[in-house]
């Protein structure tokens, strides 16, 4: 159900080192300003990112939860239901 949880930070290098050690996880994806850390393929990941606008990270910048609906049809169905 949850694909990844993203938290923002100001030092991606330190954050990656901390969470990799803390959870015994592996770095699944590293794209310079965002990195995805997980313990196994297909499991929920922790995403760490630098704020897009380059400003200091705040609770309203860079934090999100990504849901995995399972299929494109499920996304379309949910989208239609939310618009009603």
C-alpha cells in the first residue's frame, strides 16, 4: 500500500549514511538530490531529499507518502472517486 515515505533534509550524505546504518538497508536509487533506501525489493522505501527550491527544509517541504495502488485502472478509479 505505501510505496515510500519521503523526508526532507539539508545534508543528504549524512542522512543516507545514518539511515543505511540504522536500518541495515541498501541504497536502491540515488539521484543526487533524492535517494531511496530499502531493506528488500518491492518493500516500502524511505526516501531522503533536499528541498527542490534549495531553501532550508521545513515540515511542509519535501515530506510525502506515496501510495502504490496496484494498477493503472485502480489509479483511474480512485481519481474519479476523489473528484466526485
